[in-house]
C-alpha cells in the first residue's frame, strides 16, 4: 500500500470518525445526558457545599458535548484508518469492508469493553476526588494491557493456524486472551466508591448508556469507513452504459 493510498484512507477515516461522532452525539444527548442530570441532582441534594459553575450545565450538555464527541470521533477515526492500513491483508483474506468491521469490533472489545468490565464508568457524585489519579492510572493500565494482549492473541492465532487449522487457532487465541484478562481482573485492585444511598437503577442506566454510546461510535465508524475503504480499494468498473457511451460493433 503506497503513501497516497494511506493518505486517502486517513482522510476517509477522519470523515468516517466525524460521521460516527455525529451518531454518538445523538446517542449521548438522548441516552447519557438525562442520567448525568439525575446524578448531578442527587449530588446537589446530598452535598452541603455550593460550588460556583465555571461553565453552565446547559453549555456542557450542548456545545461542550458536541465539541468533545466530534473531536474525539475525528481523532480516533484517523487512528483507526492507520490501524486499518496496517491490518488489511494481515489478519486474513477479508475484503476492506469486512476488515474495517472486524477491526472496529475488536477495538471496541479491547479498548473499551474489557477495561469497562473491570472499571466501569461512573456518573457524577460517584467516586472520591482524592483517588481520581489512582483510578485513572488503573483504568489506563487495564486498557493498555487489554490492547497488548489482543495483539498478542492475534499473533498467536496466526502462528497456530498452519499447524492446527484456522478454527482451532482462533479458539485457542481467544481462550488465552480470556485467561490472562481473567488473571488481570483477579489481581488488579478493586475500586468501589459508590455511595450506599446512590440509586442502583440510575447507576445501571448510566453505565448501560455509556456502553451504548461507545458501541454506536465504534460500530458507526466500522460501517461508514468500511464502505469508504471498499470504494477506494475495490472500485467498481465503469460500464459503457454508465459512462454514457454506446459500444460500436466492429
């Protein structure tokens, strides 16, 4: 793959990330923001301290949310396009569209779902401010470990495939990934700072909406970028009828 093709894929990846970001923005506004408002109301009702708002809540939930989600979408779309350029043809004989979907699904699993299951997202009013540094470090440690193990599992599967077949190699690689991740879950510290009187239903809805937003973002990127990459790398031939020309018999 030459540099011009990679550059074209990068542009398409950023555009696909922008499109996926728009979808995620809609999901975040309608699914996530009501739960955030409920959590803030709970915090205000149980706190005796009154803090001055530097940025109003209405601005946070509209322009601030849109800016954050869209910028994140464009950035991760570019990174996803570069990862796609490296993975195409190396993870199997898949079409560009299928490779994009596979890569997006695996990235969602490794980058978000696996760390989320150990250290799930928490709404406002949940978490001790004094431990935010520790919690952030543990989350990113889990994320980096998950990504590295996913890469290692992919390499393991490719090396086992010629010996035991693709199916058994894939099962073995996934099993190895699950075992090591399970050990990480067991040995990394547990973080539980949810107040005893915090509504369990609200906590569940917030975490479920956070997972849904990420699924929309990654899934939307995989679908949009897969289509754009397919059209770039496997363009359909232009027929005489489509080009407006009439074939002249010899």
